[in-house]
C-alpha cells in the first residue's frame, strides 16, 4: 500500500505530508516526527505501515524546519501551527473516523502543547512515542507541566533506557495525570526504541509491540 503524498499549508509555508490509508480504516492518527529526522525516517515509516495494517489511517507531515532543510527545530508556535494544519487535513480526509494525534519525541511534545493551548478539533486522544521529559543527563519534569491542561486520554510509550525520560520520572508524571494517562513501558528500549543484542529481542519485535499497543488503545 503506497503512501499518498500531500501538501499542507500551515502559516509558516507549505510542508509535505504522507497519508497511509487502509481500505477499511477504523481510526485515524496524525503522526509528527522528532527533532532529528523527518516523516520518512525508518521509524516513522514503520509505525505508519504497522498502524495502517491494523486499520488505522496515518497522516505523517514535515515540520517547517525539516521541510526547509534546517537542523534547528521550529519555535513552539510554528510547530504547533503545523500540527493543527495536519489535524485539520486528517479531519477533512477521514471524516467520521475517531481521530488521534501525537508523534515521536519533539513531535509528541509539540502535539501535546498544541492541545494544551487550545483543543485540536476532533482529536480524541494523544499518543507519545518517547515523550522527551528532559534533556539527556538533566532529569526534570517541567516539560510535562502543560500536560495537566490536555484533558484527553494520553498513551505514553517509553523505553527503559530512554536518556530523555528517566522511567521513575515518567511514572511520577503519568500518575499525576490519573486515568487520562496510560503508560506502556518497553523493556530495554532507548529513546529511538532500539534494543541491545543482549536483550534477546530485535528492533522489529519492539516495533510490533509498539504498533500493537497503539492500535489496541485506539480501536474499540
């Protein structure tokens, strides 16, 4: 099933997007990339393909900085506007489907900040692949302060070796959010959800765990 190329028009200028559309979709998800790689990164492509194979239509998109070939992530207002443009496109493209949003690392945080600032139209829940709770080596939880304003169900997928999210701090953060937060811990995975050979698992098995968990959370 080939991805369908699209163009979005956030205020900062047009950006590329890709839609992965299963024949009989039962839900839709807007998926934002991280700070270091764009929507066509192998991780993003695997998540999109895995979810589409389970009945979830996926819209991936580029943040403006990535579209322009810059290494410096967009300011939050610019990134959040791109998230909103992608959510609006997904709502037009797949009307009537339960709609979710989220992303990998930076994309996860920009999606949650956008929702906290003003509800994303039609979005029923947020999915975070490696929420970046703090910079590497600087454990803190202030990046999660805005999550109290999200007021939607949230699924956190976090690896036990994630240098940007110490697991105990993640557990503490999700506990404060109560029933709105679901935490799925991926044993042995780092921030990119890669595992060491000595773990006895493969990266492909981890991806299967991720997409299966997300699909089960989204679909009735």
